[in-house]
């Protein structure tokens, strides 16, 4: 299966043949019932006008937090029900992280795409369980792995009879408290004949801060997104929030929702330029 067909096979995805990159975007985590609908409504409107295929993203639970008292979620089933309702309300696909093999079947009842967090991308049982659901599986590249090594994650999922695989670059560990993006990794991972996404927000994290709260460089989001589209990324992953300073998770590296439309309009123009 070609990477274009993988994208087309995502249920409910609109504007599949527009020639644009696809967008995975939304808040880091479900904070309450109201906020996901407010964010989704705005993103659906923007992406419809720009003809960008759009998948709404939110984690139902944040399992990887620096401090024990950090916010993790409002309850797994409650959050997944909200995600499902967002998808049905706006007729769009939704995606969320899973952390254990048991969670794969549960989450698959509510979402269209399952996401494997970067730190778990080598967990064979998790990859196979996600693949067995038949859902599209988006695997984030570990900060500790080379792009070429991600072929083994693809092979594991395909070995379970599932060819619906996406790979996402989210930066590589650089010292103790920073990440770098090696854009050579995008075409390397595309050699697996899968769509490749750049995570424009987590790639700009500054992890392991002494305060126990991960830092970030949100002012660089547009810069790295432009570079990704110029290199030929198939999609972008962008966490966004109406007020990142008040977000309950990853606020330091999220894009303010007010900046999304202007940035996406520029990226569409870059995409058109490299395809012409």
C-alpha cells in the first residue's frame, strides 16, 4: 500500500485529494468537556477553508509526566467519550495515545487512529496490540532512535496484518535538556512507504528541567513547520490551546490557537510551491 492510500484510508478524513499536507492538531490532553469542542470547531473551520485534511488530537490521559502531582486527566472513559463525541459532532477522525496493550482495544472503540508515544515505540506487545485493532497506528519516533531504526516498528505492525502505519518525527535528544530535529530523517522514514509527520511542538520541548516542568520554544513552531513542508513532510502534528499559559499539560511548547490560521495559510503556499 502506498503512503497516499494510507492517508486516504483514514475514516472520515476530508480533503484527501487536495494535495495538501494533513494536520494532526488539538490540545495536549482532555482538560474538560467544553474545551475540546471549542478548539475543534475553530480547527475544522480553518482546515475546511484551506482544504487541509484534519485529524483532531487529544490525549485521554497523560501517562508520562515529570512530577507525581502533575495533571494526568479527568478519567479515561470520560475523556474517550468526549473524543468520540468530538469526532461524531464534526464528522472528523480523532486520535489519542495508548500506553499499554490493554488500552489498545479500549481506545479503539472510541477513536479512529491510535498513537504510540515516543518512549514506547519499541514495545513489541503494544505495537502488535494496536495493529490487531485494525486502526491506523501513528508511531512517534523515540528521541533515542535513528530514523532508519523505525523500520522495525513498521515491520512489527505489518506482521500483524495491518498496513495502516504513520511515523512521526519528534526530535532527538541533544544533551540533557534539549532536542534537535534532523530533517534528513523525514525522507529516510518515508522509504518505508508510510506517511511521515513532523511533531512541531514536542520537537521543541526542553525536557528534564530542574523545576520538574518541561520547557519549550513555541516561537519556533512556524520555523520548524516551514522546514518540514519544504523537505516534503506528509503531515504536521501541532498541539494548540486558546491560552497555553493556562494549559494543564505541555503549555510551554503549545501553539496559541489564534496563530494557527495564519501559519497554516503560509504552509499551504509553501506546499503548493514545492509541488508545482
